[in-house]
C-alpha cells in the first residue's frame, strides 16, 4: 500500500527545544489522544520509524487515519509526542524512587554514592518501561534528524548528569582516571540497551529483565561488576 505524503519523514531539521522536562500538555488527559500514543509507541518501539504509517497507527488504535492527523498532523509529530510522553512517565517514575541522587542521609553527598544511585535509577527506569531505549536503538542505527532531536531534547541532559558525576568521583579519587566519554557510554548504555533484549533474556532464562526481581538483581550485579570488577576478592592475610 502506498504511503500518503503525511507518512514521509520531514526533510527540514526537526524543532529544537530547551533541554529538561517535557511540556506540560504532553500528558493531557484525552482518551483518544492517549490511545493513539499507546499505539504509536508500541509500533515505533517494535518496528522503528520508517515501516510505521499513520494508517497503521490508526488501525492499531482502532480509529480512522484522519483522527491521527487531527490530533498530531503528521507521523513525525506523533513520534515526537510519543517520546515526550515516555519521558514524562520516566521522570514521574524516577521521582518515586526511595534512593536517588539528592536523597538525604548518610553518604548522600558522596560522589561515588551519587554515581551509583544515578546508575541504579537509570536501570530501574528502563526496566519499568524499556520503550524509550527501544525507540532510541532504531534511531541510533541510522543517525539522522530524529536522532539529533533525541540528543538535543533528552539524551544530552542525561549524559551531562552522568559525566558530571563521573568527573566528581574521579576528582575525589573514588574511581580511577579514564576517558569520561568511555565511562559514561559504558554506564548509560549498559544500564539501558540491555532492556531492549528483555525478550531474548526471557527465552533463555525464563523471566524477563523487566521483572522487578530480575531488574533489581541486574542492578546489583551491574553496579558490583562496574565498581569492583569480576576478579574475586583477595584472600585475607594472617
């Protein structure tokens, strides 16, 4: 079936927005709009941007294609709106975590503790809903305007937080000096991309990593290996 003009990716550079929290109206309580965003998120996360049409989104949501254009105007806009809503949900989920950077209490200001809490929080957010990571994987494989939009709108802010925490931990002597970019990518992608393979993990081990117990175990192991390595502890000397 031929695509309509509205399904063709826009050639112009996508809009840029100040980094930070998504716009408040991204989570407006409209049932039809939310049903369309649910459908779009499922399809974009599973298939990527190019194979999905506004007609497919409409069919997935059980409405006519004209309803998609009425609410969003184009496939590009509903893709952006789906990302915006995912980020609203991720921020809300992250704010419910009992332990996160800024938590008061013993060790709350320690650079190493902060870095570990940032890492654990990112793992928990991706386990709670891995669709943002899945959509990012599709865009990262063929970098273009949408990938740039993701970086400008959301990813750079997250990377900046990790880079700052890593630099603080290095300055405090809590971790050894290494290229900050390399350490940041190891942590961020290790805490995110693994959840795009949750289905494969479930096939091999019987439970998905998105299961609360499974994600907690992964967070513990990831942080332990990251900061302590795989080598066994040296035996105590008499």
